[in-house]
C-alpha cells in the first residue's frame, strides 16, 4: 500500500500518518519527492482497511501496490533512485560506465586497464576475483589476492570497484574490499546470497539470470531490499534463447519495461549479451537509446591472452573508441556520459 500526501504536507502530519500505520503493525518507508511525499507500507495490508487513513490530515490518496514486488516498485517512491558507489552515481543525470577486465589476472594488467578506462571516461572499475566458470578446470579467479589488487588500483586511480561475490561465505570478505557487490547471472536466484548482500551496507549490481523473467529479476531485487539494502542496480546481460549466433540475446525491451516497473537504475552488459567484441558497440548504442542508465563493459589490454572472456573483451583503444562513438547517443537522450560525481580530491571529474 502507498500513501500519497498532499502538496505542502507538514512534517508533523507525516509523523502522524506514519505512527498510525506503524501502530497497526506495518513498517513504513518515506520517500520525499519535489512535490509530494510517498509513505510506503510494508506488512499485512488488510489491517490498513480499518485505519481510515484517508481521513488523516495531509493524506491525498491510499493505493494498494498490486505487484508482488513492493520496495522495488516504481510507485513505491517519489523519484527514480540514484545509487552512489564511492564517488560515482548510477541512475543520476549522467550515464555511468563501468569498465575493466572480466577477471583480475594480475596487478599490472589491472592498473594499466584502470588508468586507460578512466582516461576514456569510465566512472567505475570492474574485475572478477571470484569467477563463476562453466568448467571446474577453467581459471577460477585470484580470490583474495585479486581483491587486494582491486583495492590497490582503486587507491591509485580513485575508481570505485565492482566485483562479484559468489557465495554467502564470501560476502563479508568481499565487502571489505569492494565498493559494489556484483551478483552474477547464475546466482540471481540464490536466495541465501541475496539475503546476505541485503544485510550489508554495500550497493549491489544484480545481473539478470540466463533464463529469468523480468518479474523474477525484480523479485530477486526485492529479496535484497527486504533485508534493508536499498542500493540495488539492475543489469540486463542477455538471456538464453534458441539463437546461437550470439552468446546470449540482449533483451532491449527489458530496459523500458524495467524503467516503467521499478525506480531502480538499470544498466546493460553488452559484453556478455553479444559475446563478441564487434557486437559491443552496436549493443551499447541500443542500450543507451532504449533508456539504460549506464553500461558495464569488459576491457583487456590484450584480449587474445585473456584468461576469461577474451572474445568479447575490448582493447584499451577499442574502449576509447566506444566512448567516443557513444557520445551522439548520449546527446540524443540528453544525458552526459560520465557518472563520476567527484574525484578523490573532491573536484568534478570528467
Ligand atoms: C561477468 O561479469 O564476468 C560475469 C560472469 O557475468 P554474468 O554473471 O552476467 O555471466
Ligand atoms: Mn566475463
């Protein structure tokens, strides 16, 4: 249920409305917009029937949220959410680009990649230390050594780091290093893991499962949010279809559908969606044109030698070119390309 207040409602009136709802055993979530405040109610909505909320001063309307997801629902808050990750913002006016290698393979390659993608305009650095691989014999990531390299390169470049957490047992450790926790496609419905990352104070990048519907993606976000962590960014990364010419099929329509259904920021991963470096640019253009809030792109200094996902990784120069080519698309949707709020020294970054 959501309670929308009248224009000019006072704080005392909001407090009274809130108290009334909480007396009935429900929890409240206040969202202040420019013109109105929304009080979201979580709990047994049947109890609100007897509360005659409409008669309370300051209440304009009382509406049930019919969707199975509540905290993630667009109606639940006054304005679309912005998620701050270190000194970057995802879901703000600027398009946020996350770039970096699929896996952290060593300190030098990570540093070189980070410096280069930053120069090209990336606002965040990605890199997997724990890798979900289809084969148990494939490179599984450097683990804690990889996390340490990420933290060191963050200190050097100021780029916030995004890295995957695969298991509930890793959440505490990875949270100690990462600015943003990535939940991979294969773990989108690992409910224990979702609850665990919902309990920590770290923004979460939630990737859509290979065969997950949009509703299931939103319910996965709800799991995280229900535990108290509201900083969730959704990622369309391609779904599995009968098509074999591409690694996955990028669901472009998911972007506007998600933007309508939820207040959470939505980004796109063109690297895993297409599975080929030459598809990254066209898929990125489509994503931005369809309303995405940003991109996550795999970049490697020497893709031919990458220990994972080399085929889809851009070279450093290729990423620079992509950022230039994205410019007219960013202009078309009236959003600057950037996403970095402030540099480590506190001044505006490019
Ligand atoms: C990745 O980002 O490298 C990755 C494994 O992504 P996904 O979970 O979307 O396959
Ligand atoms: Mn990858």
